[in-house]
């Protein structure tokens, strides 16, 4: 039952981001229209039609908008297994192709490593019509538990 609750909380977080309830306008615009197709603990599949407001000067999906979406989907899938926020340690994206405005893409995010306080998610964005890889994002995160009391050993 706890797994289900954690998954629901993570999906609610992503939905609230896409509606602008938890984020800045830029993040809400980037995620607007994201549809969750299937979600399980450690795995999320989404569908997305690239909106015109997320285009570059050539009519392609802007790489910054794509990066924001990858970052938020990766954080969500990690949240689905960790049940709390994590701090990003490493975030990388390999761009393999472009997507045009109004093109439908599929997004698959998976937690591939979970070791103690570390977790890694991989996010693939593929063209829906032929499954061509558009972008591959990898994100390493760590638990960040802050203590309200400073350590007595601190030199600060």
C-alpha cells in the first residue's frame, strides 16, 4: 500500500508542476499537455505533443524545453521510489534528433540504479511514429537530509 501512495504522490507532483501549481511559469509551459500513459514504482511512460510555444527559431522543439521536461520526469520517477525530494548530482542529455512542433513523442523514464542514498534515472524521448530516439537523459540524485542542529564538530 505504501508503494501505491508514493507513486500517487510523485504523479500528483508532476501534474501540479504541469499546471503551474508548484512551479514557475516556464516550467508549467514546458510540461503543458504531458499525458501520463502508464506509471508504476520506478517507471513512467508519457505521451506529449510538442507545443508551438516550445519551439526554436527553426520550428523544432527547443532543447531547453526538452531538458526541463527530462529533468522533471526524471525527478518524478525517482520520487516514486524514494518518497522524498533528492538533490541532483549529475544531469546529462544526449540529443540524437529533433522533433517538430505538433509532433507526438513518447517519454519513458526508469530508475535504473538505487544504491543507498544514490539513485539514477534514465529518460528516453522517442518519436511516436517510428520510435526514433530523439534524446536520452541521465540523472543521478542523492538524498539530502538536512539537520536543524549544526554538528559540534563543525569548524564554522
